[in-house]
């Protein structure tokens, strides 16, 4: 089959199925926090973020490869705190000088310091996970220029964005599966979908996102409601179900996807996380 015709056919099918799904019910209005117990699953990782400090047996406060982004530096001082049983990752507009590293054209490791316009906070799990149910209850900050995310990352550019919330998505959350090589059917190495919340906006009240990952299937949940996928989305994602261990990450990004902060963007700004829980499916 001609490659261009195959892509045209694929997109046509995707559009048709999306129209059929347009009448599907939406997510429920969120309730309170879920209890830790989950039938059919065993809790294997839990942080209720009661503080008073980061549990170093569970989390790193930077990526293993560095703390740099384009305009922000991840630090601990003033950017990670615990208030009323919740984690606060705080973005600040302040000059920061931070340590970074890169590789030159010859593959030589080059450490350096540079200045940043903003500081922010993040958590990166000490241990990786393969398969499970990954759940996070959260509230994102208002304003343009932030990317609040709960995600998994592993070898071979494998990545699952359980959720990313940026202002350019007009109130929706993005859920994306990434893989290494472009899929010949769609000419890309990622497949995003979006969902709008019921009840308060993501920056106005708590919501719960979860990602279910087994060897044969993946699924997203918003406020205990399984997010529907078109048959085409399920087919494409099903071709790239991760089979590697991945670390769990919480980040409050600044700039990049969704644009840079504006003059009206409020600082300091908090990405508030009530808990992170990870479950293993019972045999």
C-alpha cells in the first residue's frame, strides 16, 4: 500500500471514530482523596507528603543527568515544601546560577555553570517500576508559562505523560505515550490525547489522574473514570506499550511547551500534590 495513502486512510479512520465518540459521557465531578486500598492491587510505593522534608529513600530532587531546563533551574531551597499534608513544588521568578553539563561534538563531557531566570522544584523516584497502577492527586498553578506534570521515563526514550497541564491547552490535560522510532502508520513517535475536567478547573481544585500499565494494555483515569480512547488511538498505542522499567517524576516546568511566562503570570506559583501511590496487580 502506498505510504501516503496509508496515512490518509489512517487519519480518515481516526476522524470517523472520534466523531462516533463525541457523544461519550465525560468524567465525574471529583470527590475527596481515594483510600490507599485498591481491590486487586497491592500498594508498593506511597508518599502522602506529610513532610517535613523530602523522603530521600523515595525521591531525588533533580534528574540523574542534571537540574537544567531552558530557562529554569531545579533546586530545593525555597522550591520544595510541605503544607497541610501536601507537597508544594514552587516556581519563582528569581535569578539562579546553576550547574549543568553537556556533550560536545566529540562526545566529551562538559560541565559548566550558567544563569537562569527562574527556579522551580521537582521529584524523581529513586527506584524504577515496570507495570502497575500509578496514581496522583494534585492541583496546578494558574497562569501562562507553567507545565505541571506527572510522568514516567525510561530507556530508549520511553515516556508516559500521565498528565501535563499547560495554559495553551485551554483547561484540558494532555496524556501522551512516547516511543523511540517513528511509527510507519502515523509518522510520529508520540500519541497525545486531551481531556477536560468536570467540576473545578485543574488550577482551581484537586483532581486525581492515574495510569494503568500491564504487559498487554495501558489506560488513563481521571477522577476514577477510565478515559475513553478511539479504536485507532488504542491500536496505535497498543503497538508501543512500554516493556522497560521507568522512573516516576513530578515536575513544575517553566517555559517550553505552552509558552514562556507573561507579565501577568503570578509568582511564586505552586504545583500542589496530595499524594503519589503506585500499585502492583495481584496475581
